[in-house]
C-alpha cells in the first residue's frame, strides 16, 4: 500500500446495519466503496480496496468482486485499462442507457438525469437498444445537441431478438420486430435449423455488434407464420423480453399453497368478515385487489379500502419475490394477461373473491362532509367479500335507479348509496384542489370467431369507475402520508408539470386557436382544468386535450418527494394494486414493517435500494405499455387489411415533418398521410402551430382538422397504415378561433 493509503482515515460504512440485515456475512456497502475511492483521489484495484476496507475472508473477497462488477455494470465505477476502479466524472465521462432509433442513430440517457447525448449511426454500430455504456462528450451537432462517443460498453441487454427471417443473395438474416433495433441479425447457414424464410423466429445472439461487424445469431425458436392467430402477442412477448414462464424454483416454492387461507394466518388480525365489503370491477376482471365499504359518521364518512395482503405470501429473498420484481407489473393484452404473480395467488389466495376469507391490509379513511381526508389509519385484517359487483351494475343502481338491481342488492344498497354521496363530496374537493380529469377515449377490441376482429369500440367510463378511482386515489394518498410520517424508505409516484420548452410550444399552439393557458411560467393543474372546461364543447376538444396531455411528463416511481402534478398532490404513492404492481407490494411491506412496531433503520430496503427499484419498475412499466401498444397496432393493421381502397372520415391527430396522422372516426384506427402524397407543392412543418403549410398554395393541414381519406396500404411487419388524402374541410380566414363548415 502507498504511504497516502496507509495514512488515510478508516471508512465508516453508513449503511453497515442495512448490509448486516441483508447478508449473513456482510461486506461494506456501495456507498462506502464510492466514499473510499473518492477519499483516495485515485483509481484502486480490487486488492487495494479489500485492504483498505479490512476484507480478508475468502467468501467476503468473492462478494466484493461481485459487488464491484455490479457497480461497474450499473455505471457507478469504471474499470480502466490498468485494471483499477475509478469514479466516473460526469464532466468527462457519462454513464447511461442507450435508446436506439429505427433510422440507425440513437441517444444515451444519462443516469444523472441530465440531457440526452446524440449518438451517430457510426457510434450506434457497436451498440443495441437498451445497452448501457459510458460515453464522452465529443462535441455539439448543428442542432445544438451534445454528441457522444462510446468509451466502453458496460452492459449488453439484448440477448435474443424476435423478427422475420429473410434470405437474399445467399445471406440469411432476421429483421427485428422491435424497431429501435436498426441492425439486422446475420444468421450463419449452420445456425438456421428448420426455419424457413418468411417465418417469425427468435434469434439468440452469439456475437454482439462491433464497430465493423453486424450482430450474429442462431435460430432458437420458430414461432410460425406471421399471420397466425395470437402471433402478435407471442412476438410482443419476445420482442420486449417479457418474462412469461415460471421458474422451477418458483413452482417448487408454491407447491404447498392451496385456495384456502390457513387458519393460523388469520390470527392476530382485525376480523372484518361481517363488514359488507364489496369489490367493484369490470365484467372481464379476474383478480380483485380492492374491496370497499362506507358508512356515515357525525363528521362525514368512514371509508374502508381493503387491499389484498400480497406481502403476507410474497416474502423478500424468495423465488416468488425475485420473479415478481423481475416482471414488476402484469401485462394486459387484448384477451390475454401475463400476470406478475402465479394464478394460485393472482386469481386465488390474493384475490378478494366473493364469499371467501382473505387476508388484507386496510386503509381506514375518515373524510369530512366537504370530501376532504382528515384522519387515517392502517391495520391488518381478515375479510370476506360480500359481493362481486361490476361498474355497469353499480352505475345502473346508483345513477339510473334500476329497481330490479336495487331489489337484488337490497342489503348492500344503503352502503352503496353512502358511497355515492361520499364520491360526490370528494369530486367537489377534487375540483377545488384543481386535480386534472382528462376525458380521454380508451378503446376495446372485440373479437369474433378464430380471433378475428369484429370491431373496435369505445370504453364507456361511468360514475362507478370514477367512484372507485377516487377512493383508490385517497387510499394511495393516505399511504404516502403515513410512510412519510414514519420516515421509512418507500417509493412515491411522481409526476412533474410541463417543462419550459413544452410549455412554450403549448402556448404557441393555443394562441393559434385563440386560447390561453393561465398560470404564467408555472401553470397549476387548475389552470389546465379551466382551459379544458372552456373548450369542452368545441369540435376539436379531444385534440386540445391530447396536446395538453403531451405537454406533461410521464409519471415515474422514485423515493424523492416530487409531488403529483396531475392529481395536485404533494405526495402520492401506489398502494392499491399489489397483485399486479410491484411498487404497491413494496409499499405494503413498508406499512407492515411500521405496523409491527419496527424502526425504519431495520427495514430491509434503504434509500439507494428504492432509487434502483424505482428506476427498474418505471422501465418495466414503460416496457409493458410499449408491448401492449405493439399488439394493438398489429391488430388494428390486421383489421384494416380488407379495407384497402375504402374511404373514411377522420381528424388529423398528429402533424410531423414527413406528413400527418389521421384518426378515423368511429373505428379509432390511425394512419399516415405522407407528405409526398399531398400534391405538387413544398410543405413546411411548423411544430409550434402543429401544422404543415404549402409554400406555393398556402394550404395548411393542422392538428384537429377534419379530413376524408382512402386506405392506401397496410403493412403488418411495420405495423403501419398509409392513407391518401381525399378532402379537407377548410377553416375560415380572418378569425382567431377556428370554425368549421358543416358537412
């Protein structure tokens, strides 16, 4: 050891207690290792790190080796050519995740949250989407973006690729279905197996891409013909690497579980089996996370929100927990679900099925006559759902006054009516708070025989949907407040308001419609809702809402208390769906830890764990959304294949530099009118006003304009539909507010 190293003060591990709780033979935490290297002021090899931290035991040395490799993979350390570990200086070297683009270029999303770096096609040749890499800032391109140059690939995250097999000029290759993978996968002749050109296959990479060579793979699975029923889901599962098979360890672990809750598990809990808790869900729901009960009190109402106690069955450091964490969320495809938990739990022990005893964690919420939460508590209980109700049924009873249903549910009706009164008070409180309530249009695909699509229909959202949504928001808010008071590490659901750039773009767009968003440089959710109310009767109200939504960021999971802009709340979390969301399960574990009287310092997870888990769960949530969108896009293309040449009315739903997208009325399918098909004129893209403008003719195609189009082409491989423009309803001139001529 050097003289400097010998004289350096000992590192005191601030997280020694956490490490001791997790491991029987603990080693210093990541934080202690980073502190050591920073204190030394120079790169250290593994032997030097071990000596400085006093590690001599062989098992601990192996654990240190693994931890250093993990820190290197996660971008916390860089292993240099002299085989020493050094800190990544964010001014010179930036670690992050690679985001690929179908056109060959890409970006690095830095771990520190700073702006993305552009990667040219040349740099992207050695990378694939979702890899992790360290890059240096190589310059600034003509658009003002920082350009990156790859220093080292930290982690390869693409091991298998699903796509269509092709053979041209004697070369066999797979074109990935995932469009942010721009490289084709070369398949040597001896690795093709029984696969035939045109089939959908899975290729395992045997060589990652380099600066000079394309990735090379072998065929490991033949999915079949690309038009086979259900193929779109099989492709999405593999393209997005969705875990969909249970491990042998997990299956062994759950062998002893049955559909009945053991009597021993019910002991020591509050007995709510006689309380008329009910579940309210959609007609096709199979797992029931939540049940509700409401009664009138002197000050307002007492609302019980009982949530399935998944944390009782899914313990840390088990195969079941590893799989739940890996999946992070259930994935809902049309007519198929990839669950986060095995069916014995998701549809059995953890599902609040009617007339069956179930374990739960209850949020007891006291709400005043103005609809505001003034006191809450949490406790462990055993319950028995008194009924499985649907949104349609509840709305028919409470809103429409259906006498037949009211008679059928006579015992429950008084409690349901109190729920409805409470909901109305809470809606007023929600509006006073300024929470957003976008009336977005969701759709559902209806299948006929042989899984052929019959139609695409809008999902009707009634007051029963809104009632349950409001109760769940209140329970989630109470959970966040509870854990903040207890000062225990936990995940929050954070939602930022509009960035400066997005806000400027939004204001320019609105000004072109004669509209204005209040709030100056910091608009509130209330400002958004005032504008929505002002425009709700306009024919372009749906498009205005779409643009307002696009100005907001995506919600994420993080331990940092950032607040939830959309709900106008200082703190918000997810507590109500632990069967299908891993962050909710983590919240349940934190609540149970507190209910058992344990201290925050002894909790299994620390703040750094929550940072990592938040990023992991947020990424897997996005992955699930992307997979679902891919399947829906495929199905919509399949639905339109026999409609080529037909004419449809629609509305311009998005405008880009290469054309505009049109959403067809009533069938909710979107396609592109390419700029090359718009006639003999040169069109300029005006992003601020969401329009294309003809240079010679002055013709404008703007977001929200009604048009009529012909279906020109449907490409299942690309999941794209092309339209040709027939007519557009022109807007009148000399007016600030857009008006349309009636057809």
